[in-house]
């Protein structure tokens, strides 16, 4: 709302806004943890407004075009599109939005016309929101969760489209101060920070009666833990091979210390990493678990000695916050997303290379420690806190 907008009536202010969330990624039966952060934010918004969500689900198919409109959970609707041209469709969100605008209210019983459209992930979700909001003559906002958003603004094909989606939005909601600063540096206006919701229920502190106090108090045994997707697209970002380098160093130089490393996460990179582990003779001290539930990850965090997160890029740092909530100290990297909120008692941030990461691990060898429960702030990430922030944004627009 700007200075030219007339004052809102008391009746308008008292009515609960009706918000339609749009997203290109959302959890489902096949991918139960995909984009769980979007679902968590949506549920927080649902506590304070009339919120519905449309998941535009575009995947590979065997034919030219197959689609269906389905209701998957309360107030969550899915437009499922399958096509051999799925990659083209994902990169043509304006076309998809025009089709959705024509069909959505006819195909989906219970879907309401919104006061505001809330897109998630600038490309393609923000573009979907821009086109639909224009067709329905309502305002829209965009939440940006994506660490690559800044670089995509310079994309030769899609950068201008993404910028128009940002520029037309009443607000661009970044999930971290780091991401907000990146967008502002690219000239994006009306950027505010609304954090991701974090469900800390599976990540209770080890001192709160959960699963013991540590994996071991034996200084000759050390349990490391890491959690990261092993998809090829993350190969230059999640540098789990640095942990293998550190493990190899300890096997060669400190055979008196029994180091055991567990990695949680799956993807097409895993076979190559397992092969590398065997070739370096480390298979006896490495466990690849694949994907696990939040409850299983929380138990591992409470019974490990050190959490390792070698990353060259991060938007929010969800898994690091989860580890800290359990009391597990962290070795990670000096990237902007970490530096903006880090405390020395959380652990060590290192330079972005294998040798520096090893030094960070070595700094804990003679000083095993836990993160105190009161050192880490959980309250800013609760559904109530994030829901109130979203309501404040919506009230300023509708």
C-alpha cells in the first residue's frame, strides 16, 4: 500500500484475508520431504488467514500432455502435469499460469478466488503468481527460498522474466537476511525478511531427556554426522568429499582415534562416493544411511559428537540449526548465510577448502563440547512467530 491508497474501512481490516499460495515444489507421497519448508510456512499462514495452496506439479511423462486437478489434503490442491516436454513447461510458467487461470476454479471444487496471491520461489513460482494475479486483478507477493536467485537474475533467457516478477510484487519475502541483502544488491525493491518455519519437535536438546548425552565419552572414539542431499546438482555445493579427506587424514595420522562418520541423504552421487570410500580403505568407518525421517535424524544428532556441514552456498541453513537445537556443535564454512547469525559457542566456521575444514575438525579433538540449550534461539522460527509476520505483510497490502 502506498500513500495514494485510500484508508481501509474497519470492516475491511476486520475481515480475514483470503490468500492463494502457489508453489512449483511441495511434499507428496513420492517425495515426502521435498520443499517441506514451504508446507511449514503455508501451515503457519493458515493459522492467521484463509489460506489455500495450489501446487503446480510438472514432471516427466510418456505422452505429449497429461494433466489432472486433484485435492491432496485440506486446502491443498494439485495441478499435475506430465509431458515429454516437462523441462520446457517448467521454464514456461507464464503459459502454465494462463492455463491455470482458465481452469482452476472450474476443475477444483472448494478453491476460492483470493484477495492476494503468494508465489513461492521466484522462478517459476513468482512468475506464476504475477500472471495469475494480473488475470484476477489482485496483488501478489513472492517468497524467495532459493540460494541461486541472485545468479538467476543474470540468466540470459530467464533473468528479465524473474526481475519483472519481483518488480511487480507488493513485497518480496526473503527467508534470511543474507538472501534479502543479495536481492537488494541486485536492485530488487520492497524486500523484507520472513523466516522459514522450523519444527524443532524432533530436535529436542540432548539435555532434555532425549537419547542420552552423547555417543561416547571415550576420547579415543569420535562420531561425526552430516546431512545433505547427494543429487548431482549439489556436487559443487555440498562438499561431502572434504569429510572423506578428513577421515583419511585421521586414519593415516591418528590411528589411536576411532573416527566413525554417518552421512544422511541420498542421490545419484552416492555410488561414486561409496566407491571413493572403498578405494581409500575407509568403508569400515563410514555409514551411508540414505534418506531418514526427521525423528531418526534427531536421534542421530543427539548421539553424535560433531556435526559437519561443508557447503559453499546456503540460503537459510536449516539442518545446521536443527543440529544446534539438539546441542550438537558444528563445523561449517564462512559463507554469508552462516556468518550473519553465528555465535562462537556454536562451533567453527572455516574457509572453503578441504584443508581448512580439516583444521576446523581438529580444533574439537581435545575439546569435546555441547551447545547449551539457551544459546540457540528457537522462538523466532515457530509457526506462531512466522504466521504473525506473514499476517503483518498481508494486512499492509489487502
